[in-house]
C-alpha cells in the first residue's frame, strides 16, 4: 500500500487540480469577442438600442433547438428562473411546494419569495428526491414539485411525473447544477412543466450570473415572459400571442437578461457538449478504475448513468467522520473534494428552519394552512444520514487522461487506508 500524503508519502498529484468553475475556466477568445461586439454596438439592452445584436434572443433560440422545447426565456439568475417558473405555473400565496431535502437554499427560498412555503421530501441513494417520499410530503395544499438533479446526476423523472399527473400538480425541474443532464434520452428541464437553469459561476456554463426558463405550454410561457418584464408582453408576434396588451398586463418584476450576459452565454452554450463530453469521459475512467480495484467503495446511485453529466463523482462513506477523514486525506493528495451544504438538509438553513421572511408577520408561514408546516430534526432521515457522509470530487472539463488516472489513484489510496483502518 502506498503511503498517504498526510503520513508523509508522495501525493498522488504534484499540482492542485483546476478551480471548479467548468464554464468560466473555458472563457477565451470567443467570449471576449462576443462581449466586445456588444460594447462596440453600444447596445447592451435586449429589446432596443443604437444597434441591437439580439444575442439573448439567439441564446433562447439555441436553447430551444438543442433541448427540443418550444419556449425559452433568458433571465437574470437561476433564482429568478425558479421564481418565474413557479409564478408561470400558478404558484402563489397559501400554496405549498414539494422541495427535495438535499438542494441549494435558492430552491426553497424561491418558493417563499412566491409567498408559498416549501415542504420537504426525503432523498434516496442518488442524493436526489426519492419518488417514493413524495406521498409523505403531499397534501391538498401542495401545488407543485421541484425536482433538482444535484451535481450532474439526473432525477428519476418517470415516477415523479406520474405522481404530479396523478395529483394534477405542476412539476418544475431546477437544473441549475446540471445543465445538459439527460434522463432516458431527454434533457432534464424539458420533462416537467418548466425547467429552470442557472448561469452563475459555479454552474456548468456561466456568464458570472444569469439564468433561463424553458417551457412547453404557451399559456405558462406568456405568464413567464410577462412576469419577467413588468407584466408586459413585447414581441407578441414572435410568440404568436395576439391578445391586446391591456387585457393581459399584470404587475411583474424585472428579470430581463442583459446582452452582455446573452453574448457570453451564447458562446458558452456552444461549448456545452465539449464540456460534458470531457467530464463524462473522465468520470467514467475514474469510476472504472476504482470499481475494479476497490469493491467496498460505494458510489452515489444514478437512475440513468449514461445521462449523468460526470461533473462530480459522489462517494458514500460509512459515516460523517469517515467522510471528513476521507476529504482531509484527499486534499493532501492534491485532490479537492467537498461535502454539500455543511452536511445538512436545506431545511436546517436558518431562514428556513426559523421560518423567517421579510414580511412583518413572517408571511407566508403565518398563513392558516389546513395542515401546519413544521420543520424538525428527523423530518427527512435519509437526507440527514446521507448528506454528511457523501464526498463529492469535482471533475473539471480541463482534466487530461493522466489527471483522471491520478485522481483514481489518489482516491484508491485513501479508500484503501480507510478500509484497513476500520478493519
Ligand atoms: C445555484 C442554484 C440555484 C440558484 O441559481 P442563482 O443563479 O445563483 O440564482 C438554484 N438552485 C440550485 C439547485 C442551485 O444550485
């Protein structure tokens, strides 16, 4: 057995891995030239200007083409995308929305910002929402489900869609972390009633900030476009909506995407396949090497391995202390890894746990729900158990085959030490 770097051995890698910003690390001449064109045209606004370049429109069309959906809308962030999607499908005051216990804070806070409250469903060994846990979170006040493919692994959408249809509630896919992830031959984001994308810097492709919503239904999409643009509907003919504006106008937000974002995102969008191909290849390579040599190692489950983005390798350790040791030893091998969200389900975040909003009476938590909304220890036991003992190793699109071999060797070395140590 080779000596661990934490015990004075030679690290599996000489150099640290590239920073974990897949799209941003591939910024280059294309993004520079694209954003420069907007500056030169002096037209950073999508709808008019001295010489508009229509890059947000082009991004929307590129997304529609690739994803195979009729409607796409650029917005300012993933959070904005979620809020627009929730509003579009009709979620509002006094509603509940099922949210997975393992997700980023924004999935839950977007619901609250729509004056609805999140109710949490437990996860399974995919670290995503467990379709069998939906029933326990369901009651007549629930109006939608948000499925979140965490860190590149698809959700098991077939039973989730069946559940949504059975109860007549909307299904929204929060694909913020998993742009390009596929479930049974279909891109996630296009399976449910709405898909919300984020282009913030930690995501697969990025312009620093940004987001998008995709949809299939025209009536939902009209509400989405209006909500993101002060309730008005420009370019009516583009969408084939012929109702006079006065009839459909309502009070909305401004979540419009800038042309500076659009121009960069258009270039990033065209790099998506290159990024995912590279990540998938090295994810497979590392997994294959580890599976053949370390039978005891448990990988995060995927309901569709061929559709997995490969952006992160998830390893389920025996307990939280082992996960911490694993991560610490791996760091010394020059391989970075992390445990998600402080090892806690999203309902343990203070603003959720204490049900605190910006409203005077903490609305919507003060709404007289028929079935009260309670967050407590043990609410989602599998999430509380699995999140703190799952270690994620990011797979950069910049890895070489040799990097991937070294990552596998480093993980293998640490795994072997842990299994010997625990007898
Ligand atoms: C990042 C993220 C969001 C929010 O996206 P922003 O662009 O940062 O607003 C929402 N949901 C999930 C799962 C995310 O990871």
